[in-house]
């Protein structure tokens, strides 16, 4: 078992789970996003190499401390940290998408005491391009970032 922590809109969520085995290619990140997007009738995302380069640069900056601190860059952003080295692209995106259970579309809000901002960024209709990166931390564990263009997750707006 390993621990993971996700961050979106500067809110952290921690839980323990077992990572799955998969790859960490651009296609894995894209596929992980497009399944929950299709489930709510939102068009697919595509990979953007410029956004991915930004994400990789930021992931490399986090290797030394693995802190879940937002980059404050020009893109939307989801962050993930897992204490083991087996956490993958598919696992991180699924962890973000699994927050759907806490999102109430009618009220455009999360259930009390729950986080759903990662999910809403994953399915944000106008965020159509992504770039993601994964880095192994010096202290152990994995840091994963997905950056979104154009950014989404605006307070008071619905994702779709």
C-alpha cells in the first residue's frame, strides 16, 4: 500500500490505496481524461507538447521536496503525490476523476467536507489540451502534474 495526496484549487486530499500497473505515456494521460469527459458529454482533450514541457519543468522542480504546491503558472493544474514508486498516469487521473461522486451538478458544488475540484478540471469543457509529467521524488514517491489549456475550474462556473 502507498499513500497519495491530490491537490486542486489549492486543496489537498489524502488517502491510502494500492497503485495499478500501467504506463506513463502521453496517451495514458489523454485516455484517462477522455473517458470521464465522454461520460458527461464533453469533447476529448489532446496532448500539447508546450503544455507538457511546462508540466515537466515544474515536476522536475518538485523532485527535491515533492510538495504539492501549485506552480501559479498560466495553465489549469491538477497535482498528485503517492508515497510508492508504482503510481502511474492512469492511477493519478483515475484518482482525480473518482471525485465525481462528490460533485453535485445541480448546485455546482462538492459534498460537505469533500473535494471535487480535480474532477471538475478533468471534465472542464473548455480545457481541451493537456500536458502532464511524472517525476520520482528524491525522498521516494511520485509527483504527477497535469496542466490544462485553456485553464478551467473557475469559481461559480459549471465545468460542462
